[in-house]
């Protein structure tokens, strides 16, 4: 028996070692493939019609993903918004590209991202090359982008939305009451609705006012796009939505919202006619990811450089543990690196963030202020540059936003949960303590805050709010009273922010780059992006280094099960980690659909 166990464990060890070596070889092969794909001498993907799939998430910055090769992405590269706009500009004069096909479907992208894509497509169309759009079920957001096309085609049995915008908020006060879990909330700004789902059971009047305001702004942009495509006016399109006139595919054709009711094979016939391909041949599509991968190295050798620092995601303290996150330590190191690079003559900070930690925002702003002492700094705003996202933008030389950008939200909050009743009445758990100073146990979830402790918390929030407004007043050169009138936690569209002085102009990243180049007085320059494009494999290995395989498996299962609800789950989980911290954030991103 002793020899049996000896042999058994020796064999088991051999299997484990072999498994580790096998996994290492697999990872090595994937990494090797990834590096090969990124090599400039790799054979470029080919095709004469660029396919853009609106169901795919578009991040600010591209990422290498060797696993995507399994899904037909031959380059292993996921194009970011900057990559896409640059690629579309190159495609205008690329003789091998005959046109673009837009695949219309529901997608996860924000309205400002879609607006920048639409503008880039409109610019491409000036080349005289065709743009076709096709969908089986066309959402309003997809239709908005599609209006840049020459023709929009809908499946005869499909659907098209024209119904107006709605923003749905979830409220948890009733759940907390049932659980006897008491939120303790402190906030500054009457429009600061970040904590509203926990202290109310419906939308407050100030919040309703601001939601209606930015809905109307975005709806106006949608109406302009639809009216331009249909060659009618905004009032006529609005009336179609109000009366619910568009219910069936034939209605879309009747009101000229679409160009035809066709099946996919019929659309491809038209593409073949445009590209001169024979009926028996397949259309030679190239995905936007592959085409952008071909074009991401522009070959410029200019000595002067303009840096674009990408800041996307929630703002958190310290180091990042997520693929899309603005971590104060990580971003500060990037800003410092850019500041110390003498070849970089100007900097654009690209912000796409609903905010987050007040402390992290202040740490990042300090590094940006140091950078600004040596180089010109311009901010370009994406879907969101709100609360902490606006905080880090506030001291730039100039700020540009898209008309559909959600910005502002100049306000602060802090929140904790008292769980003593929940633990005692539901689980029979009680707490007691010994302390040698009155505030030794703060923050705590084991008992409610006393009035004096609550006053201290509110004072802290008010102090940070005053600092926020001071930064905005100085950075935007506005009177304190004027800042106070447009602060109060209120969110604004980019169009409204231009009117009230929070931004300097409307436009995308290209306008911000041109602006900072002008300020720096450089004409011949190369654009470089920071931080380095992410690698999906490296992110996976990083996560596995910080979490067990079980953690990752559970997270993946929850995400798969909840679908779009996973975003709410992540936000709720993040709230539990606040524990009395001052926050400049929109924890529940306001979606307009």
C-alpha cells in the first residue's frame, strides 16, 4: 500500500506538472500569435467593403485580443473610437475600399460615441464612395447612425423604432425598508441624484427637470438627423413619434425613414453592383477591427508629438483592477511620463467617465496641473464627463464636448448603510464595542450615526463641494455665483454646457487635437496615445493573479445570467465599498433609449 501511494502521488505530480507546462505552452502560443499579429510586417487583412457592426462595444482605445481570432477577427485587434475615426479618414482615399456596410442592431454604445461615428461616416461619404445600412430590427440609436448612409434597408419582417426617448430609474428604498437596512446619506447639490434610488421611491422634481432637459437635447439631435435623411422637418418626425405612426416595416417605407424593404441577399446584390463583383462571388468584406488594425500605424516620423491620454471608466483610488477604469495611481504615472517627455508638445485628455472617488479625482487633477505648467492641455469629452469626470477636466486650456455628451454633475455625496436592525431582527446578531475616543469607530455599519457624527459627515461633503466649485471657477474663469447656479449636481448636454460656459466648443477628438496643436504652435506632428493599448490576455492573467479561478467563474456566470442588469449589479456592489468616502459620481448612469 505504501508503494501504491508513492506511485500514485508521483503520477499525480507528473500530471499536474504536465498540465502547468501545457497551459504555459498554450498561453505562450497565444502571446506569440498576439505579438505576431501586432508586427508591422504581418500580412494585412483584405476586403473592399468595410463592415461596421453596431452591436459591438466601442471603447475609447483599441485593445489586442488574440482570443477574438476564434470569432473571425483575423487581426486580433479590437478597434477603439479613435482608431475607427482615423481609419475612416484613411478609407476616403484608399483605392482598395469601395464603400461601407453598416450592420444595424441594438448596441451598448452611448449617444456621444454614436454621434462621433456618424460624423466620421458623413465625412467618409464626401469621397463619393457608398454607405449602405441594413437591419432586421432597427433601434433608435442604430437609426441615428444610419442616417449618415446613402440608403437604409430593413428586413421586410423586421422592425424599426420611432417612439421618443425614455429614461427608466430603479429605486431601492422599498427593498432597504423590508430588510431594515438604513442608508445614511449626505450630499451637496439639489440636483445630485446619485443617492436618490436609496432615499426615495420615485424621481424627484429636480431630477425630473434635468432628465427632461438632456432628453430634449438628445431628441433634438435625433430629429435633425432623421429630418435630414427623410428630407422633411423635425416637427414632422416628432409627430410620427407622438402618434405612434410607425409600427410596421411598411410604415418606415411610407414615411421615407428607410430606402427599401429588402432581405440580406438582395442588399448584397446592390453591393455587388456598386463594387463590380460577379453574382457568383462573395462580397469581400473587411471588418472595421481588421481595417483599423491595418491603418493604426500612420507611418509618420515627425519629431514633434501630440499625446492623447485616454481616461475611460469609473474613477477609483490606487491601481486598476478592471479593463476599463481610471485608477489614480496608474493614470498619474501616465500623466507624469507624458509631462517628462520633451518630444510631446501638447496633450489632449480624452475623458469618458461618470466620475467616482473624490480623492482619486483630486490626485489626478494635481498631476494634470503640473503637466499644464509645462505643456498645453485640452480636454475632449466622450459619452460622459460628469462629476469626477468633469473635475479632472476643469483646469484645461480648452474643453470640447459632443452635443450629446453628458457633463457637469458638479456635486458631492457620501453614503453608508447602518445594518444593526437587519442583523438583529433578521439574523439575531448584535454588536457591542469598547473605544477610547468618541469617533474611533467611524465609519461603521454596526450602528446608526449620531447627529453630531452626521454633521461632521455633511461638513466633509460640503467642504469638498466647495473645493469642486473653486476648481471650476478658477479653471473656467467664471464667477463663483455663476458656478453655483450651474452646479448643484445638475447634468447637462454638451450643447447646454457650451451655453453655460462649462465647455468651450462642440466637436470630437479631432477638434481637440487640432486645438492643442495650434496652442503649441506645431504643424508637423505625430499623434501618440497613452496608456499603451491594452492586451486582453494580460488583463485576464492580471485578474487571475488577484482573484481565484472560482471568483472569475462566478463573475462570468453572474454577468451571463444578468445580461444588461450586470451593470446595475456592479454599481450596487461598488456602493457597498464606499463606506463613507466622499464621491463625485453618477453611480447609476442615466440611459436614454
